[in-house]
């Protein structure tokens, strides 16, 4: 099973550092997160940065990136600052 990890305000919004996912793709993880944590988290998912095993999904197959047992999916909300 892939492990999903939350960072920054997304961690605070979910109340967890992460969980074990049953999803088989990045798109599946995002849908699963939205179902599991609801509207308070779904607003972060529109612009979330996703890494699979430390690699940005833009360099893989995007949301169609397949997941294998043992993979680590890291979700980073948009960051702002100055």
C-alpha cells in the first residue's frame, strides 16, 4: 500500500501526518483524500504539489502516475510568503 504524507497547512487541516492509501494512482489518492477529509481539505487539493518517491508528478505521468505498494506520495499545499 502507498503511504500518503501531508505537509504544512495540509497536515494541520487533516489533523494527521499521513495514512496508508488503497489508491492505485495519484488521481485515486487525491479523490480518496477529498472523500476522507472533506471540504476543509479539498480547497488545498486544487493547487497541491504532488511528489511520488521524491519526484514531481510533472516528470512522471501526472495524475495518471501508477502507484505500487511501498510508494510514498507527498502532498504539499500552495505556499505563500515574502
